[in-house]
C-alpha cells in the first residue's frame, strides 16, 4: 500500500536508493557473464532436486539476488559457482522447512512441465522418464549429493559446504545414494549400462 | 553391468570427472573395467549428465540483463523499506502512545464520565433547541465535575499522564526540529 510521503521522507529515500546502487560488489558485465555461464546448470540442479520447475525458477532468481547482495565477488568463477550452489541449496532447504511440507511425492511432481513434453524418440523418452522417476524416489539430500558430485563435479569438501554436512560423511552418503539409485533403476529394468546405448 | 553391492573405491571421484568430461587416461579406463564401484559410478555419471544436457538445451531462463535489472529493482525497494522503517516506527509508536493516553484519561476521569453518562441518561433523548440547551448544561456540569476532581487525580494518577504528554511533546519537538533541519 502506498502512502503520502513528506519531503523529508522522499529525500531520505533518494539517499537510500543511491546507496542501493552501490550495494552490489559485482558490476553488470561481470554478473551477466557469470549468469550466462551458470544459470542453466543452477536451474537444472534446482529442478532435478526439487522436482518442481516453478520452484526452480523462483529459487534460481533468488539465489542470484542473494549472491549479489552478499557483496561477494571473486574472479574465480568456480569458487563463485560453488558459493551460488550453496545459496541455492540453503534456499531449497529453507523452503521445505518454512513451508512445513516435505518434498512432494513422485506422483505429484511436476511431470506436466514443458521439459517433459518435448518431442523425443520413444526409447529416449522412456529412459528419461524412468530415470526421472527413480531420481524422484530418492530423498532430497540424496538427489542433491548425487547431482553435485556426478553432474557439477563438486569435490567432497564443496558438497559438504553446500549441503551443510561434515566432509568425512560425504563419501559414505554419496556411495549409499548412488547404490540406492542403482537399485531403483534396476527395479525399473534400466541398468545404467543399457541407457548409454 | 554388475550392481551387486560394490564397495567404495578411492578412484571414484577421478572416474566421475572423466565420465563428465569424456577424457579418460588408459590406466583409469582399465581400472573402471575391473572395478564394480567405478564402473557403476561412470555409468551413473553418464546418465545424470544426459539429464542435465536435456535440461540445459530446453530450459527457458530469463535473460541476464533482465535478471540484473530485477535485482537492482529489488535492492532499491529494500533500501526504500529500510529508509522508511524508522519513520514508520515512530508513527506506530505515536499511535500506541495516543491510544494509551486516551485509555488513561478515561480511567482517571471515570467518575466524571460516569456522571456525564448518567445525566445524559436522565435527560433522555430530546430533540431541537431544548436538547441542545440541556446538552450545554450537561457539558457545563461535566467540566465542573472534572475540575472538582482535579487535585485528586493530579496527586494520585497524574504522573503517567504527565509522562505520556512529555514524551509526546518530546517526539513532536524532535520531528519539528528534523523537518526544520532538512529544509
């Protein structure tokens, strides 16, 4: 709701807005380069971890905004990317905690997203669908660990930082998550070796 | 592919990296062929990276320029909210203080108010000039009643009202001073 502002308030706002312009450590050019490099992989991580494309859209945008607001800038894009994924992981965890809802069960996930309606060969579609369902049957933390390790190539230390775990426990958790995914795939008759063909 | 509970292998992270990038060294490739854990890790890495490739080719993310613009807009809005926060606080505080003062006056002057209400009730509902005349005399009685109770409330409960009025006066003085200073 808008209210009438006095001259003093308007002047105070002007100063605050001026300060906001200096809030971001990163300049526009650097931000755009970093965004173009990382946005798709961040979205993919959030989508595959949450199973919800709309939530992935929102959290991806929020993650970049938080990154800008922390006045953190590093010429090393890998380091910044790791930091960005840590922010995204925390946001996802906060979302589940504050909404007081567990991640939706596989049957309620966002299967109607345009990504799932892309034309593909029957075999590709079948594999993609089975793999997605097997992923959705994992716990959120297992999906996060697997994605960070196997897709983003994060080290155990980076995974521990992003997921809020001890570095020593990552290896075991990762191994168990992979074993569980392998079991789920086997139940669906999709051995990883078969999917490569 | 053998999925019969392989044990963790120290080469797994190297294998995952190679599976992601597609660059294998000969020794590692031989190791993968003989190690069930690494074989499974390599296959899993390929599958998951295929998923990522599908996402990356088909997802629709906002343009980087739009994201930058939105972030700036959001930062400005937050800065605006931060700037007006003290003003809103003082505003809310003065409302609360006003409310407390009104309640305190009602409590302190309850006898006078009660008398006024009773006299209003005894007078009945009259219309026209007769009513107005009666109302004027009732108002006079209320004021005189309030005046007669003056020393009592001043000695017993006058301190909170005086404090409230002083705070209100102080805030008004500060607000006037700040407005004058800005001009």
